[in-house]
C-alpha cells in the first residue's frame, strides 16, 4: 500500500513537470494541445494546470484565434515568477544582470570597483547587489540565487578559485559572497559561463570553440552539448596557447600567449584608446595605423581559430566585450585568412558572433540557477 502511494506521488510529480516543461518549450499553448501532444487525459491535464496556476507558475492569458468552435485559451509560463542574478567580476568593475526563466535580460548594471582580497571589497559587492535588487523591486522569494562569474579557474566542487593570476584572486572562496547575501550563491569560471550562455542560445549546438574576447582573453570548449570542464577544470583556456615563444610576456609567466595578441587589453593598449573610441575612428577614417593594428589583431585571431578548428571540427563562437564591434567585413577577413591555405575550409555559417557583449559571463552564470530550477524544482 505504502509502495503504491509513493508511486502515485512520483507519477503526479512527473506529470506536473511534463506539463510545465511542455508549456515552457511551446511558450504559448492550449489545454487541448497539451492533451494531444502529451497523450494525457483531459482531467489529468486540467488538474495539473490548476496546480501550476495556483503556484503562480503558469497563467492563462487571452485566446487563440478561433479555428471554428470555441476559442482556446492561451496558456503560458509566468517567465519572471523566478529570476536569477548573474555577476561578472572583473579587475576594475563588476557587472550585474537579472534574467527570467527564459534567460532573457530583465535589467543590468555596471559598478566600478577595483578587486581586492579584502572584507571591504566583498561587503561593497554584496551591498551593491542588494541595492540592485531593491531598485528593481525583485522580491526575495523571486530570486533563485546569485551566480558569480570570475576570471580564474574554479575548483571542481565550486567552492573556491584555484588559479587566479589576472585578478590575483587565488584565495577567493564562495563563502566570501554567500556569507554576505541572503540567497544561494554559486561561483563559475567566466569563460565557461560565457560558453554556457552560447549553448543556451543555440539548443541544437553539439560542439564549439568559444573565444571570450574580453579585456583578458578567455575560452571554452563545448562538446556533446556541454561545456567541457577538463580534469583539472582548465579545458579551453586558449588564451595561453603559445603563438610565439619569443613574444610578449603574459601574466601567466610565459611568452607569446594568445592573450598578449588577442585580448581587448592588447588591442586597446596598442591603440592607446578604448574600444568604444577605436572602432568608430577606425571604421570612419580608415587611419593607416589603426587599420594595421586591427588587421594584426584579426590575423592572430584567425591563426588561433584555424588551429583550434583542427582539434575540434565545430563552429567557432566569438563573444564578450569586443564581439559587438565585429562587422561583416571582419568575419570575411578572418575566413579569408583561414581558408587561404587549409585542408578543411571553415564556412561562413560556422563563424558565429555572440550577442551579450560585456554581460556575456554574468548572463551565462545566472543561467546556472535557471537550469537548476527548470530541472529540479517543478
Ligand atoms: Zn599566458
């Protein structure tokens, strides 16, 4: 008897989850459609819809155009009944973003604050996040959690940073944030969070090499529809691939890493100006020096893309801070360079530009809690 009731409860939960996930996937649907596609009885579907509606997870809003007979009511999930907050920590600032259950950006902000391994820093970050939440009137029970994307390799259990040469944050631990915020907290490597966002935006993507074109270069590898962590969590750190053993010194201690050629820092310091000034100036006036600098940047990027594409035969995604500045002609230039001489040409559709610019890692980090909710909390 006890066994039977457990089975009934489990079945009820499975049905509820299936109905919710179906509505989530369809975005808009009707009761009849659910009955038909999930092959469930009308009364089971009705019961589940009532429960989901009472819990505030779905809403019935408006009617579909009639195809004869009674108009069907539109059913959809309430996309912001739960939200997640993502934070992108950088050396001199941090970005905060709130996303809904579809991963769509609801709000964002940037706070200038130099990183330091001090109580004062962590207090300020926590304070600004709380202000951000208050300002946008998000309710505490609406927030699934706060996920921090930081530069640096994270331990396999997610509790601490194990390598943090850029920010000098090798002693950062998750509890630095978690103890100061009344929400679940999570720590992620910024490049892997960025790759996760790209994967989320492209559900059919199986594999990819992801370049995070931030002030410091980052990278990640996607295989089998998952971000590849690596046995010591540093898969995809393409920024330290050596381009020239006699090249400029990298912060990691080696010379000629891709970081020293393709990070936004490398470009901005060579140009003597920020990207927001560099690109309009370069595109409008075609200043010789700036054209040379940009072509030099693209040459090195194409070199890396070509080589990495030999290891992983997949699309290549360029995302992060510099991505919004890329024009069609830049992608054509990179493809020309790659395909000038190669046994395996890269086609235009395999070179993809990300869409979230500098918020990419923060948005990707936030998805950790959205995914967790969709998989385990309904
Ligand atoms: Zn390096």
